[in-house]
C-alpha cells in the first residue's frame, strides 16, 4: 500500500484507500500522511442492494479518530447499504461522503431520498 500511495502522490494526484468490511483500521497507521480519502466498504464488494453491516459504525468511529489525530483534512467515505435511514448515524460517526447506489436507483423519487440524506432524516 505504501509503495502505491507514494507513486500516486509523486504523480501529483490525490490518493485514496478502500477498506473492505474485514480490513482492520490499523492498516492505515503507517500511511495516513499519504492518504487524502478513505473509503469504508460497509458491504462486501460484488453486487448492489446488500444490507449495511452494522459493525461498520464502530469501524467508522475508529477510522475517524485516527484521521482526526493524524490527517484531519482526509475525507472519509462509506459505500454499501447507505440510505436515508442510516445517513444520520454515518455522518455522526465521522463520515464526510455518502455513496448511495441502490437507495437512489431503486427509489421512486431519488431527489427526495437525497434531500432526506442531506438533512439526516
């Protein structure tokens, strides 16, 4: 990971890291200085429509704590099972960017879902 992040930064680009549900936050301990974004997967990658894995909230809090201590300007994003019902808890845990697929594409009124997510209801 360090070598790849270094190459990305040396190319003048911003660098991000994605953590699968079973990846522990400690993998970031030695690369925080190179990271501009951390994407926390809250489902196992592979297909849309999966349910949010609840223990991800604890993981988000741990990553947010590390970010706040080591790289406060890094963004935290979450992808997988994100919807209007859990958006408030996700942002309260430290998430900056919500990635929502099925919640929007399966909705009768996607604009209303976005409004609710932004409002946190």
